[in-house]
């Protein structure tokens, strides 16, 4: 979640969520619920803030039950957040059309190679299991 959304939200906007959270609710879970709530409020399938608050709490509780007690790392997702154009370039790449794609998308062939290197790194990371330490 963007930190700026957490920082720019007025406390009054969080009241529907505060009404469904217990005063003793753990701060880490409260932060997760707040992030979920703020994003749910922007979704067209959520009819109002009270519904968003209840859904956020239900999702947070599901996470607590499933992964509670363990340590999880939530990556920023920089590698995941390719632009739509870059994903399209990668989808169209056939192994021999570096220069054609560079011309069509008005980028350098070096950019095409960097995209391919990123995809290869991600694929290797996905396929290879981490070594136990």
C-alpha cells in the first residue's frame, strides 16, 4: 500500500473501521485492516464505508488465522510493477525481434534487453528453491 494514503487519510475517514475494531486489537493487524479498508473504499463493488470496514476486518482476521504467529515479508513489488507497455513487449518477444520491438515501441534495444534480463532473473528466482541456511 502506498504510505501516502495512510498519511493523508483524515482520522474521521477511519471511523467506520474503528467502530468494528476492538480497542485491544493488535497494532500490526490494525494497520493491515486500515490498508485493506482504504483500498476497499475505492472499489465499485463495495457499497459503503461500513461494508468496507466489515470486509477489511474479515480479511484481516482470515490473514491472522492463516499466517498469524509467523513472520512474513511483504515485498514492495518493484519487479512486479512493469508498465503495460513493457508487459506487452515481453509478450510479443519471440527470440529474434529485439530491433523490431524497439522500433515499434520507440525504445532502445538496450531497454528490450533489460526487460528480458529482468524476466530471466524473475524466472530463475521462481524456479530455484532457496537454500536453507
